[in-house]
C-alpha cells in the first residue's frame, strides 16, 4: 500500500479515541496476566477436546475418503499436481489438500490424525477470537470464545474430516483479522503483510473466508463511523481483490468440475430471497436453541406463490430495519447482525452451491458467522454482570461456567453421532426420512460392511424418493448386477448415464454389467466412454482390458492392464489381470511376479491366491501351490474354487483321500461347480483304493455335471464314462466315451482324444480306469 506521509498519518487513530459501541472492560480484564491467560487458554483447549472425544476415533464419513490423498498424488510430483492441476482433486483448495498430503506422510490415512488436527485448529481459532475481541475492547472475550468453541452447531465442522477446510480456513480468517487489526492499531507494515499472506493461505483452504474484508470494513464503521473510510478502503482493497478472484475461481470450478447446475439450483431471484430470509432465521434459531441438529436437513420446497413463505424474509428485513433505526444508541446489535448476514451470504442461496441439491441449510455454513451473535450476547451478559455486586456477580460467573459445561455435554452427545457412518446416516434418516442422500449413503456404508442385502433396500428407497439422482441409480444398478441380476441392473445404469452423461463411474458399471451378459462389444463401448470422460480412471482401463481379453484381443488387453498400472501402480486387481494374461501366454515367471505384487498390495486378494496356486501346479511346483491355496482357504474356507484347486494339488501329490475331502467341500459350497463335480466323480470312479471307490456316487455326480454342461464337455463326458465302467455298465461307458470323443477339441487329435480312445479300448475289454492322478483334461 503506497503511503506518502508518516506511519501515524496513514493509519486510523488509536483505539482509545474511537467510538465504542459497548462499555469497555477494565484494563485487567482486557489484558489479563500471562499466567491467567495461559490458564484460561489451557482450560478452553481441554474443554474443546473433551467435547469432541466421542468423535476422535470416528471413521471416514461421506466424502472423507475422497479427500484422503490418492496414491498417485502422494509423491512430490503429486503435490505439484495438487497446486497446478485444478482437476487433480475434488476442489481446487491447494492449501487444504497439501495438509492432507502432509497428513498422509505423517500418520497415513488414520482418521484420528485428522480428527485431532480439526480439534486443534478449532481451539486455535477460539483463542484467536479471544485476542480479536480483547483488541476491540469487547467485554466477555473469553466467554464468547468458549461458547463459540463448545457450541454443538459446530460439531459438523469439527467432527467431519472433510470440513478440515472449515477449521483450517478459519485460522486464516481469524489470524488475518487479528493481524490487520494490529496493523490498524500500530501502523506496523509487517502486520499488514502477515495479514495478506495468511488470508491468501486461508483462501487456499476454502474461499468462504472471502467475506473477511467486508467484515473488517464493518468493524471499522462500528469503531469510528465513516471517518477515514477512504483510507480503510485503500488498505482493504488488496483483500477485496483477492476475495473476488478466489470467488470467481471457485464458482468456475464448482460449475465445470463439480456441477452446481441443473434444476436443483435453477432459482428465480424471488425464490433466492425466500431461501435467504428463511435461512437467516433458521441459523439464528439453531444458535439460540441447538436442538434437532441434523447432518442433512430437509430440503425446503420453495414456492413463491405461497404467502406464508414471505414471512421469513419479511421478518429478517424487519429485524435489520429495527436495528438500523437503533444504531445511534446501540450500534453493536446492528453490526453483529450485518456481520452474521454478510458472512453467511455465500451460503444464503444467492450463489449456486452444489450442496443445495441436498438441502439449503447446513450447520457448517455458519461456522464463521456464529461468532457475531455469540459475541454480542456474551458481551451484553458480561456487561450486565459487571454492574452486579456480591453474590449476584458470583452467580453470574457460575452461570457462565454452567453454560460452558452444558455446551460440552450437548456437543459431546452430538459428536457421538459422528463415530461411524452407519450411526450418522441412520440418525439422518430417523430425523429426515425423505433424505435420498442419507438412504443412498447408508447403502454405501452397508456395502462396505458386506451387508449387500440391506444395502439394496436403501438404494431402492433412495431411487424411490428421487428417481433423478444418478448416484442412487448407479449404486442400485451396480448392486443388482453384482447380485446376479444384470438384466434388471441395466435399466438403472442406463438411467444413471441418461441423467448424467458425464458420470464415468456409471458408464464403467454399465460396461461391467454388459460384460456379465456377454455383450462384449457394448461393454467395450461403455468402458471407452468412461475413459473418454476421465482419462485417469484406472478401474475403467482395467475393465476394458478384461473385455478385450474376452473378445480375444489379447495384445490390446495387455496394453489396457499396463495403462491401469501406470495410473495406479498399487492397483492389485490390474496386477492380477496382467498376471492372468502372462499365464495364458506361457510367460509363467512374469505371471508369478505380478501375482505376487498383487498379494503384496492386498494379502487377501483371493483370485490372486487361487490363480497363483493353479499356476504353480501347472509348472509342477505342487508344494508351492499347496502353500498358496492353503492361504486362500484361510481367507475363504467355503470358496468352491479354492477347495477344488486344493483337491487337484493334493491329487497331484498322490494324497488322494485328502483330495476327495476338498472336492466334496467344493461341491458342498457350490453344488453346480462342474469342475469339482468332475474331479470327485473321477476319483470315486478310478481310485485304486477300494475304500475310496464309490461307483454309484461317481455316476450320480458325473451325470449331474454332464447335464449342467449340456453333454458338450469332453472332459466331463470321459469322467462319466469312467463312472459307468466302475459300476459295470461298460456298453453305456463306451457310448459316453464315444460321445465325449465327438466333442473333444482339436478335431479329435488332442491328448484328451487319445486318452478317451484308450479308455474305450479298456472298456471293450471290460476293464475300468484305475489312476485318479491321471484324470483326463482338456
């Protein structure tokens, strides 16, 4: 800021010569001793920590996982992308995402680290509020800061990890305010420079603090009217410029990357005024009586044709007019009200916010604004206490302590709802049953817990409440597809992409469902669309590779798996799929390398355990195969493929009795598993140990497997022939073997065909098969 005269002439007059809206506190109260200050600060911090203890061990909620630094952004190059690439993270708040980046390197993605940081930042803001109010000679600074810190309306901001942007930006907001006010008081430019720097940092956390220069202008008017307003405007002009620039950037990103568009936020000016008036009174009511706080409030039906809806903006305007008329005698109430309105302004409906599709109000929107009314009420209370004497004054002090204690209790109770996602979403549904978002998100949480059946109910309810919510349509379709109902799923997934053609995840899930239906070309088109929308969508790259593999386009499949791994080097499923490709291409060592890498990344990745075990067996490493498959059985002992492969491995080691046990376990887990049925029938039919042979059981199992495959599988046909021979039905055995020979691959010239011919000769001689370890294979 260019200055022509002395420092004293460039700054407002000292505070003691400025107009006061409230009686000044005593010097001792305004500038307490160092010991008393540290004691009160520690007490406030401790009370804040106690209030939020129930939420400290809480898990991720809603979009918390999105804010945890993604694997591809955890490197220094990823940090650079956070700053230079707006689309790299959900919202372009580089300071906010840098804190998450640092948090990952300090404590990983353990939620408690972020919860503690939120509490520390919240308590830090409260202490900054103390200094600001003391600097402004506002009575009751400590009480106001304590009420603000302990008020349950702020639980949403402090207990929800995603709202670290609120607590982090608040430090920038209050820190910049304090530094600027110190500059005004002392004229020292270093305070001004620091205010600018910390304000910029705050904007990099959340642009909601862009209202700060307006708030500082309001404070200047409160203190000395319109005297020196030009000088104040000049000093605040860089702050206003930064606010406007940050606001425009955020609005642009909200529109292009997040999508604050569509009918959910297409409102007339009259409707926006109706929302604003109602919201102001709603927020004030929650400050005064914080009952029925809800994570997602019901979304109001705004109708400009209904006269009763004008009551709210009329009342809000009438209150403003009344306070304006009282300004000459009592300016502080008007200042508090204007501060509250101005700080809330970005969330009052005049600016499109993505959140408005869920509700027009949220507790976290009034995080900064709440201190205006709180400071006013606390200042008035303390001023009232100061004229009391004796016991009455003591009672006033006890009332303040009791209020803080009550707030700690109420806040702790409310914070307990944030201990896990299921508790939070069930509370929302109980208080706001028509919240399609809560029903959808509870479904997501139940899926995470493996409770798919329950999840389907909530996804269906979300779709019933709001059929135009693409996410619910996608989630319902995806679950139906996974539950074996791909045809039913298609309608929901197609609706999702019709509602939101740029919904990459829905295109990917549609592709997966089409693949399950065998519609490979359509699936490929869907996966390609998902990648076109999001070129860094590793899951879609991986799934496109799977589709290419099924289409026989194996080189293209390998390229897609490699692309997925380039995007996400720690993507276990892509390593597994590339390993499968190498295994089928005869590159056993490369396959083993990728199977092992998949298991390093996800030790419980069952397909990798199964396929690595099968590969070891194919390479003659039966003991390695057995070790791998035993690990798989420890993960899922009822998995039919695991049990069947264990049986095959034990069969190759001539541990036939143990093998039969595992084949039977596979059939118990999946009666339609034709591989296990074939294997158990073969052992029962051909075992050299009469104790293990069971021709009747072998015939029954083999006939069922043959029926399940439509008598088109040569291997099962050969097994059926062996079972029939075991019970002495040699003519039937020969016919079964000849039918198997007709369906044998390679035109009857394969090793399988040769084995079947050898069987036929045995049966013609009246000899059954007797070597279970040499079962026919394709």
